[in-house]
DNA sequence: CACAATTTTGCATGCCGTGCATTTTTGCAT
DNA sequence: ATGCAAAAATGCACGGCATGCAAAATTGTG
């Protein structure tokens, strides 16, 4: 299940490469068809035909029809976690997370066309935006654990005596890591949402920076 | 769509009262059946039978089967908005929202049994938790507008000249109200989530207070 | 090339969700 | 109270979604 093999550019076997090619073809076909005809007018049969596979095969890759529209990049969350943990030790958690997210979002803007289509599909179908949000929430748990680990690592600088239980209380995550992970995800969502409505007025990086500045300041009443 | 009529305890006509009774019966039957047999084992037919209506009638009240598990109190968001707008004018937005949410959550703990069942159902079925999150997001837009209005009202104290457009730019909400609304919703979710895992260690009010204290402080790294 | 493992595919099945016409209930005016 | 119009509930039919199962096709390996 975990696809332990390094699954970035080229995973060893021809089998896995073809699997990912089929999956990507299905996802891209789904997004393009949805952008053209509207999301709810696209049947599984049409997606499968566009990708060159049978209807049954579609359900071998996605648990539901909507999943094809939602999943864009499965290992983006892993990259964010790694970048967050690799940030300079002195940085506060919120700042480290801001940098990690900003780097990932800059990277995401490379596939600008598909991203834009995807955003349009999600905006025109609130139902799918919710599912996308759900995928974001699935990452939240892993990110919260990374935050907790980074805080422990920071504390270990001061108190060298490492606690005997390394990951014993993993089943009961603390409050702060969860809150920070959840709020950061929300911040990304609001930034994208706000920026999508004004593609020309402001840059995405500017919106993103302003959002995190507001968070770091404790969400004060805006001055006019 | 807006159910303009004051829809609190007893809405005028017998019609609307019976409608809400049927809707509540369906929702409660759905939650109880899901808590007993598991959410995905409950068919629409079973829910309808338990509520004493036909299958077709079920779909007259809910757009999908899952919606029956998600919606608990349709006008909770309206109460929060009103309480938020009625808060003392001097209070900063974050504090006013904290108080409004705390009051609503205290009120929600009255139907403790159904709430607890509902929480268990949502935790056992991530799929439904996502839909619940979606319902929360639907309220987000209205709450953001209320926040924007409160801020405008606060500014009108300083500059008495009221702007000619009262709700002209409703279509283009500003960044801060949206962010605050979204983060507050996230804060509630994380509070409930965290508290549900430790029902005995801490009180819900305590978790809730700690979360908003962290937000108001700008999510600083926790001191040990 | 032969063989085992994996993937794809077709078929059957059941539930979900919607449109339409019909029947029943409700509110209101007489 | 009684008839009437609006609204809700119901039954029926239809198509898409989603899964299990077994057969056929494809890939990796000796």
C-alpha cells in the first residue's frame, strides 16, 4: 500500500511505470473533460474511453468517480513535510511551515495549465472542492506529526537527555501541532480561493505572504 | 432557499413544523442506525423505514444519502452570526467570534447524547467527516460576510459618513474576513477532534480556550 | 520459450439519485 | 364545515455508480 519504492520520476519496473501512466492518463482525461463539459456531465465511461481503458479498470485506480477530479499530486504532502523538517533549526514552526509551503506552491505553478483547469473545475463544482479539501485533511495528520517531531528536536537542543519514548505517544497527538497543521492548510486554501477571484489585481505570493503575516500577528482587526 | 421566516423553535405554519419534524426524524434515524450498524451498512431504505416515510421522500429532504449523517442543526450558523454581530462593539473580531462560538457550543452540549453518537459516526467514517467539513465550509461564506459587516460598522464609529454602497461589493469579499471565518471554523474542528480523543483528561471549554489563545498569540512555538 | 504473477476486462448485481405523474395532506376562503 | 388550490408524499421507471468474480491478456523470470 505504501509504495515504498522511491516513487518520484522513474520507479524501477515497467509494471509500476505503466500503472502510474494509466493513473495519470485517467486523472488528466477526467479534468479535461470536466473543464469542457462540466464535471457532473462526465461519466466514468467517457473518462475511461478517453484514457483508453475499460470502465472496470477505472475503478481499479479510483475508489469513486470524483476521486479522479480531486487527486492531483499524491506526494506533494511528503515534499512539504520534508522541506519543513529540513528548515533551519532556529526558525519558529509557523515560519518554517510558511517557507515549506511557499516553495511547494512555487513548484506547483510550473504545470500552470493543468493547475488552472483543475482550479476552474473545483470552483464550478462545490461538491468536488469539498473532496479536495478532504484530501488536504488527510495530509493534516502526517503534517501534525512532523510538526511535533520538529518541536521535540528543538527542545532536545536545550535538554540533551532524550526522552525514552521516541514515538510512543504517536497515537495521542498534542494540541499545538494539530492546530498549526490545520490552520496552515486552511491558510493555503483561503489564499488560493482569494487569489483565484482576482487573478490580475495581486500576485499569489503576495496574498500568501499577507495571510501568514495575519496569522503570525494573531489575526488582529485590520486597520483602515 | 433562505427560509426567511424566523426558524427557531416554532416556525409559524403547521406545514413547516411537520417538514422540520420529518427532516429531524430522518437525520436522527440515520445517525442512530449508523452508530449501530456502521455508516456504510445503512441504506436509504432502512433510514426511510425507521423514520416512517418512503424512500422517495427521503430524497425530497436530502440531496444524497450522506447528507442525512452530516447535517445536525441547519440554523446553528445563523445563531452564531447573530451572536457575533450582537457582541459589544469594542471587542476585536477574533474575541467576538470566540464568544459567539463558545455560547453556541455550550448550547450544543445540551443534546449531549445525539452529539456524541454523531461524533462517533463521523470518526468511524472519514468519508462523512469530509462532508461534515463541507457543511462547515458552506457556513464560512456567510460568516465572512458578517465579519466584514462588523468591521465596517466599527469603522463607521470613527468616520460617521456612511459609504453609499451598503452591500455592493458583496460579490468580492475581502481577505481578512474570509481568513478569520475559515480559521475559526478550523479551530472549532480541531478543538472537537482533540477533545473527542481525551473525553476525561480535559474539558471541552478548556481545549477551546487554549486553541483561541494560541490563535490570538500568533501560533508561537510552545514553551516547555 | 514456458510459467507464475499481476493486470485488465466483461458480466452480473445492487444501491444511489432523479424525473414524472398520481395520490394524499395542508392551509385558506367561503 | 366544506370545497379548492398549493404543497408534500408516494410509486414507478430509468440511468449511472460501485463491487465481486472469473476469464483473458500482459509482464517479469528461469
